[in-house]
C-alpha cells in the first residue's frame, strides 16, 4: 500500500493494520480540517474515549442523551491524535480536528473507504429476523478452514457496530463475513452502502421489530434492501423454505444459490436425525457431493442455519470438504441453545440471547424433543419490539407451550399475563401457568417446585426472552439457589 500510514498492526476497536493519513480521513468523510496538524497519522479509529489508544482517531458519536464532543478532551488525554466532530469542541484541542455534518455517517464512510481499498476482499452479508448471528458464526467456521476471515464481532451488526467490525480489515483478509441488523427502514440500505457485499443472504423474514416496521410486509421490505444493494455479478443466497425471501430474490436478475430441504435446492439437507443433547445429523448434498454431517448444536432450526452457511460458502467457491468440516466443528455459544445442569440435576436450555415468535416456538419444540419422559418447564420473558402485535403474539406463545405438553409455564414481564392466559385457554391447569413481576419470585417458585417434588433431577427448564429482558439473570439465580 504505497503512501499508506505506518503499519501499527492493530486489530482492536476499529483499528487496522494499515493506519490512516489525515488526507484519507478527509477524503472518506468529506470533512474539513479546522485545527491541528495537517500531516497527522492515526493508528486506528475509535468511538470509545474510555478505551482509546495512543495516536487513535476519536469519532465523537452523538446519542439521544449525550453529545460525543463532551468526551473529546478525555480522548485526547488518553492519547488520541485527532477527533471527528459535528461542532467545534470547547476548549480548543491541540490535535487534528475534523468537522463533519454527521459523525455516525462519517464512521460508516471511513469503513466504506477502507473496504473499497481491499480489491481482493469478498464481502458476505447476512441478515434475517432470527438466526443471523448463528449463520455468521457457522459461515466463519467454514470459510476459516483455509482462508483468513474477518467477521462481525459478537452482534456488532448496526450502524455503529458494523463499521467498527469492518474497519480492522487487512490486505491479507480474503473474506469479510458481516451480520446486518435493523429495526427501521433504510438501515440495511446504509449498511450495504458501507459494506459493499458480493454475496448476500436473507436467512428468513419473520414477525420481529414490528414496532418500527408495523407489518411482516414492512419487515420484508426492510430486509429486502440487502438484495437490492448487491452489485452486478453479485450472488443471492436464497432460503427456499421462506416464501417471502423467494419472492424478494425473484425481483433480481442475479445468480442465485438456493438452500433448504426441498429436492430442488442447490444446497440441500435431508434425512435429519435428532441426536438429543449431542445435536443433529443430516445428509448435506451440493451437486454431486454428498456426505453425512453431524452438528454439535441443538434445534432442528439450526440445520437450516447450517444449510445457509453452506450455501454462502458454496457461492464463494469453498470446497465441499471444507464446508462439511467447518459445520462439524461449530459449537453454540453466548446464550444460544446452551445446555447446563443446575442444582439437584435440573437441565437448563439457555436460549436467552434474544427472542421473537418464531425463535420462541423453535426453542419450545427443541426442549420437547430433548426431554423424553421427563417433565418440562417454560420460563419465558417478554418478546420486545412487536408493537400492537405484542398481546396476541404472547397469548399465542402461551397456547404453544400448553399444546407442546409443558408441565409448567412461568412467565415474566409486561406480557406475562397474556402468556398465562393463552396457556390456560389451551388447557394448562391454572396453578401450572403463573405470571411474575419479579425474576427473584420466579426463581423462588422454581425452588418451591423442587422442594415439593413437582420437578426433579433430569427435568428440563427452557429459559428464553428478548435481550432487553435479561432472562439470563434467572439462570444465575437458579445456579445460586440450588
């Protein structure tokens, strides 16, 4: 990279091994230098004044309750060599100060600039109402068998997180596997502008984020922004099991790689077998290649997630054996379908990372497939961002728990009453479906069920709810009290 800034070999917090010159920052953002050294060099880009490193460039983001400029002095004190701001910081700073109209947009523009420099990089973009982080991690495990891969860190999938995940890209990275989230129209479009995806997958379209998108048709339009952004020569990875995704893909004259359990799918899963706590196995078929694959993760829905990852890899030219090996090495993590044992031997399925109606049903069905003759208890928190559909969705969830044979439903949150009402409508006895307004009382009731021998060693507890509800604290309480 002729003329590039010094190589600081940094991979943290939006940094890049390549560094930044001030003129690159100005070109990328359209900003104006209003003070400081015009020859400044920056090691990395950061948005957090608490963790900023020496010679970093601090982008002063604004939020609903804070102005980033307030933290510029702290960033400089910690070693920042420049700041990007929307208004002139006071008091004046003795570092490079770049003035822009919108610091959030500037952050994205910096990431897009760096992505544009990487001519050999292929960007794989994944969105969907549920499962996108799992698909991203599965794909990273597959692509990483033979290639250097950059991937979204954790769930850094929004207008702040995606640029921070992309900024550390290096010349040696062959693929960037990026997750895209949204809760309102236009976000996926902007994320696509930043990332410039070559291969795109909409994993599914479900009733999620209805508060900002109103209807499932609104969700489809917002997710569809990803397919619309693919440049000529790009590839769409299409879930044949989701009619809305199929309809969206049909609007574009681009190569499509389809996946699913149907015979016509280019990447197909068949002969599924539930291995209990050991996961699932299935036959993976891609063209003339066919092999049995054993997944170490629970849930039938994760077979479809695995097929999505396989289809992304096939679209990118990854060899079949690497696809199979990567899928078999993948393990669930971070509150997603994780099994642990607490207390006297109760089995807990921790799926507390997030929730919407479809993922709730998938989790309920997973425990039903695991429990055998044992008893099962659903400890469910609210599903958020459903707007006016919230009450009906939670009542339906309660009915599903009863229909699937759960012995108890213990519900927490603003919609707990709706869940309980639904369970009772579907035939669950009144004393077996209960609503709680405090998690501590919910944990206490589980302990009471143990003391009364209503549940015992080997019985199953499903714990799930939306991220904002924090149902993992219920599991922490069960660990402490049992």
